[in-house]
C-alpha cells in the first residue's frame, strides 16, 4: 500500500480551534472542533494529538496551513507552510466545493463576515467585530436565559407561525425586548423566531450594508447549524441559502487547501510534525519603542527558547530568529 499524503488545516479563533485533514482531492478525511476556552495553546496541542491519532495507516502530513485570529500563534507552533487570513481561507474553501457561489455569509461565536466572490475570486468583504447582536454568542446567551438548549433553538424557531419583533440593533436592547415579550405572555417559539429574525436583520443592516448579495448564497460558521437562522436569511433575502457539509470548519478546510497548493509549488513542507503535542509553549508580548509605531510584539517560547515573534511592522524582531529546515515531499 502506497503512502497517503494528507494536508492539515488549522483555524484558531476566539471561540473554537478547528483542525481538518484533507486528501489530495481536497476531501475531508478527518475533522475536529474544540472550544478554545481562552487557552489556544493547550487546546491546539490537544487537537493536534487527537487528529494525529485519527490519521489513517501509511499516511503523512505533507503540508500544513493555518488561519483565524490566532493564526500567527498556530503557525509558529506547527511551523506551518502558509499562514492566511480568514477571508481568503473561507473563500478558497467555498470555491473548491461550490464554484458557482457568489456570496458567503459567515457567522461565528464572536464575529461575523460577509464575503463576495466574483469570477472565482474574493472581490469584497466586510466584518462585524463590535456588537454581539450579530454573532453566535448572542444566541447562546438568549438560549440560556430562556432555559432552552442552543441545539434546540433552530428547531423551535421553525415551529413559530407568528414571530414577535425583537429589537436587534444592540445585544443589550434585544435582551431587554425579549424579556418584555416574555412578560407579555408571548410563546417561546415565537420569541425565538423573533430573535433569529433580529440577528439576520442586524447582520444585513450592518455587515451586509451596501453589498450586493447574489446567488449562490452560502451560509457557514457555527451558527449555520441553526435552522431558524437559515430560514430567516432565506425569508429576508428571498432566495435559497446553501449550508455546506463542513460548514463548521470551512476556515480550516481553506487553510488545508492553501497548504496543498503551496507544497505543490515548492515540493517542500516546513511542518515540524506533531512535536507541539509534547512541548511546553508559553506566550507573552512586549512593546517595541524603537520607533513611532510602538508595535506590540508577540513572542512564543519553547522551554525558555524563543521560537517565534510576530506583530512588528518592520520585521526587526520576527526576522531575527532561525528558520526550521524544510522537509521534501516530492514523489
């Protein structure tokens, strides 16, 4: 039996750490979704160990890519072949599986994005990172207040035939409005449907403001599991919304696809193996006062030895470290 080359994609965000293994045809072989819980180093190490154990016999990681808000940290930990922003990663993943897509609605736990695809490339995007009213954390809090498991939220919204309007421009006002509707005696399923509509309205009025949303529309991110939000998007947009099979890890999928393309060009991988699972990493930051930029430089150490720095605009600190040797994966 010949060797099976796999490509590792990692997405480190504020809420979750996602890892996928792709084969040479960009099919998802394994995937893992873990809650970050404010411990990205420990959770990423755990995820690497778990996905290593799931690897098929005779398989090797022939390339690795990272994305997400913690991409620099993750890239340094595993010595990734490519480090890319979330917009590029999500776009490349959707185009791989749904090449006719023109709009991506992406809603995660702490932020939301709108990505426009035209002629097979990302042409525009917008993000919301200020107000929680357009994110998954908003729904989590309201589900807890209502005493309803978040996994049942979407199904209950579908039971409503008379939704109540909830003020959705601000998470605080939305919560107050929801309590008021409860006190009025509105049914829970109608309140939940109203919350779904409020989140969608907030998203389209803020993230989607001024953007031309054309079909095919793809909905991904953790919130895409919520059937009520999907239905509310379809009603608001007047068109079908597609949820891809791996909606919850599409950023990691995109990172894996980008890693595959990078290694195909170079024939080399910088991936250091699964050493990160047995290494004690620590991270800190410091301010560089050498110029007016006053960059905040992040620093990753392994047993007291500095292995990576990033955040310096001029490259003074990040370029001073030795690079690990590349490993050839040419056939």
